[in-house]
């Protein structure tokens, strides 16, 4: 069960390009889960860019599968400011995949928006999903889908599994994919804690993981340990039989 003091909302933008300084958001998707992993609220809208739509040409549709006709009558992101502000809040933990990209676009449009913290599911996946062919969101979801635990969570969040290119470039669909990945990894962490109790001592030092995600009390006297993070595992190559980490961590501390 998640920490009931927070709201967990996934966010995704589809954009005209990769540079937030000159490119624009053309779709937004938001999805919220409750502490029992269930979808309770969602929002999606196309966004009309400020740039003349004719200037976007066909490459936008090629990259995102969003047609220019979809954008012609769409509201601007500024028309939706109140609705998006109301969706979020100071007790919200935002969930993204490859967080920096979307947060740059969020700050571009909503400089004063408030939320409690953020979680990058790509970072979580790099720690807990090993030997994946890629850490791109759509690849990770397809890679994990055969696993019974992941499939159950996926079907609780998505009505119909659909991995075609059009679905995986839909902002709401990708928001829900981030939630599926987030829930799967958190449940995996809970399983590890139960199976290997010594890990609870280590994970408790990760404030972002132990306090903001899991519903446990945190020893606030150990402030010096709050910034400790899980190390990323280096990629393994043929002939290597041991897992290696750049950071040396003593689990018995």
C-alpha cells in the first residue's frame, strides 16, 4: 500500500520536438492512482500550439501520430491552466518516465505550479529491471508484460492492452504505462523487504523511497542518510558473473 499522505499522479506530454525553448506541447495526459493502486482520476487533451499549425507540417504526425486536424480546434495549454492546477497540488508526487524532459515543458508553461516531489520511473527501472533490451517506456512495458504480476497491474490501469505505435505516443496511455511500471517496481521492493529483512535497514535511508512511496515511519534523526540513493548496476557482458556497482554500500550499517 502506498503512503496515504500523498497523491500519486503520472504526467506525460507529447511535443513538437525535444527542445523546450523552441518546441511546444501538443498533448497532455494525467492519471492518478489511489493507495491501493487503482486509477481514480484521469485527464487528457490535445493542445493547440502558438506557432502556426501549418508550420508544423507532417513531421509532427510522423513522430507523435497526432494529426494537424486534431490540433486545429484544440484549446491552448493556457486555456487549461486552471483545470491542470486544480488536478495537481502541494501533496502530489508526480511520476514521469525520463523525468527531465517533461518537467522542462511543465515549468515552461506553469512556472508557479506546486507539487510535493517527483519520481522518475526510468531511474527506478534502471535499478530494478535488469537485462531489459531498452529503458524506453514502451519497450519496458512490452518486456514486462508477460510477467503475471505486471500483467495484473496493467489490466487494472488499462482497459485494453494495446502496444501499437499510435497508442504508445498518446500522452494518457503513456502516463498509465508509467503508473504500471511504478506500481510493479514498488510491489517488487515490498517483496524484497519481506524476503530479505536486512534490506529494510538500507531502504529506510532512502527518504524518497521509504517515506514518500511506502507507508512506513522514517527515523528523522538520521538526516545525514536521507540523500543516500540506490546505485545503478553496470551493464553485464558475456563472461562476467558478478554484479558490480560504482558505489560501495555496506548493508550492515
